C-alpha cells in the first residue's frame, strides 16, 4: 500500500545511531508501527485481504507446525519466480521434494564438503592479505567480498567440478533479482528477463545431464549437493518402480538448483557481514572468539570436530541471528478455517510472523533485548528462550530452512579463519543503515579496517 511504501522510504532516508541495534523501525517500519499501536497480535486490511501480524510465540509455533492449515501466501509471478522449488511447494509435492533434497543437507554429507568451504575461505583471506599496506592494515568494504565468498562456496558445493558454469548461473540469478526488485508492481516482463530465464535453464540442463551421466557411470564424486540430490532422486524412483508421481523430473531438479543459490548464499552472507560489524563494535567479544579459535585450532585449518567445540563463536552467531535475522518475518496464508489459541481465522486471511519484533521483544528477552549480549546463549537456545518459541532465524516446524546447518557451518569456518588472520574495527566511514532487500543488508556497505594478526607459535 501507499502508506507502507511511504513509511519504508521515510525509514530508509536517514541512517541509525552507530551503537543502536533497534533495527525494527527501520527494516520493518509498518509492522513496528501497527504492533506498537494495536498490540501484539494486530489486524489490518491489506487492500481487500485481512492481514494479521503475529508476535505471540505460542501462536507462531502453531502456525509453523500446522503446515496443512497455514500455507504460502499468494505472491506475484515475478516474486514467485525468484523463490523457486521447495520454498514455494505445498502439500504432497513439498513432502516429496523435501524427502529427496534432505540428504544433500545432512550434516554427515556436509562434513565431506569441508575442504571446499576451506578452499573458498583461503581464497578470500589471500585477497585481503594482498590488499594490506606495509604496516599490515587496510580499509576494506568487506560486504562485496563476503557476498563473493558465499557465492563461491555455494557454486563449488552445489555443482562440484562444474562450479565455473554454476558461478555463471548464479551471476544470472543475481541479475534477475536486481531486475525483479526494480520492476516491482510492473506487469510487463522485460525482454532481458526472458533471456536470463532461457540461459539459466539451458545451462542447468547441461550441468544436470553431465552429472547424471557421471552418476550412472559410477564416476560421480557425490561430495556436492547436485550429485547427492540426483542420487537421492534415482533411489526414490527405483524404490517405487518408475511411478510417474514419484521422484523429480528434470524441470523440478532445475528449480531446486536455483533454490540452492537462495538457500545457500543470502543467509550466510548477511550473517557473516553483521557478525564482522558487531565484533568490530564489541572488540572484547572479538578477542574472546579469537582466543577460542586459537585454543581449538591453533594455526591449523578448521576441522569438523573442532567446529563443534566452538562455544563462544556459536553464542556470537546466535546473538547476531537474534538481533539481525536474515529476514524481517515469514508470511503465511490460512488455507482452511482454523482456531489459533482463542482466535478464529477464516480461510484466506494473511498472516505475517514478525521475526524481528519477537527477537527484539523485551518481555521475552529482558530489558537488554536490543543489546548485543552473546552470553544469553551460554547454555544453549532452550535456556536462552526459557523454552518459549522466541528465536527462529531460520523459521520453524517441518518447513524450517533446509540449509540452516549449511549456513552455520560455513559461517563458523569463515569466521574462524578470518579471526586466525585478522583483527578488525569499524572504519570512520561506516554508516549504520540496515535495510531490507530480500534479506537484511548494510545499505552503505561494511567498511572495516583490517589488521594482520601475528600467528600463534
């Protein structure tokens, strides 16, 4: 609506106080206003559709768990085309796809991808080392580098030896996102968009056929997401005797490959950049994290078992995900008349679960809810939330983000390797302006001053 847009433009027009984490009014101004004015579970009209903003943990938990009562909302064709595959499926189709894709994101399988994660992080660190001046420091906007790192990681882990072609496909997807965001509200699809779609489809078809042949010939490495997905798909089809309702066809595999990009890149890049910004603001926590990494790994590369011992690093990542979650919230639509607590919802009502407002709620998190205090997670998520459903950076219920283990593993590896090589502080040119562009991002980048750290002997 015009009112929402006006509020968004107003919120984005001026940056925030450098030391504030109260980002709700800036990244989700309308919901912040509605909930403050009308209470925790607020109802408004969105055009002709009733829309309820939920911030009650018990009701939110129910919505996430009852996937056959609460589905995905209607989205315009442009936005739908950006969020492909599993993320948009419902019912039986969703169950079938989730079952086939699950093995690709299984922790044991991710363990085999560790060398790929480390290789990409090594490349990033080498680039930064080349940029240091003679005194061992340099001012660098880390945001484009972090985006590049996560694109590199997902290209290598998704497509294995075909990662260069994968990288090109992801560049095209990035261009498509930018085009889509520019043409919000427009009906006509630009010619370039159709060209991008054709190009992506042809390139993915080519990679899939190549990997499929290698798999059938017993030559596949099976240490990348696509190989694991194809193998899982073949097993599913064989077990059910080629029933045409079983397994995925090539079109569906193509859609899931596009989803790898969204699931595997955006979440991790924003988690990493906000972690670097917050650790620049809180040098004590940065020093504690570096000390822990040094105790666990010394000068060696991270190991899977070692990553599981990183308690302080994990606390920091959780606190960053609480204050700066990847998205502001989760939209849902009531599929059939349903009761939620003492509220009744007729079919067709839109529901918005406000992640940011719940994560920042002082009634749930205490008076210091908007302060960076990783120690609140010192005894794990359950203790930090007092058993309430008040921390859900990756969603919840059966539809919880399939790539959450992937994102956290990548963030732990990258942060550990960065801390082994550099200390960092915010540049005086940094402007604190979190903004919502598919995910919560730093509007003016993240310029930090990197200093080379002396290696421990």
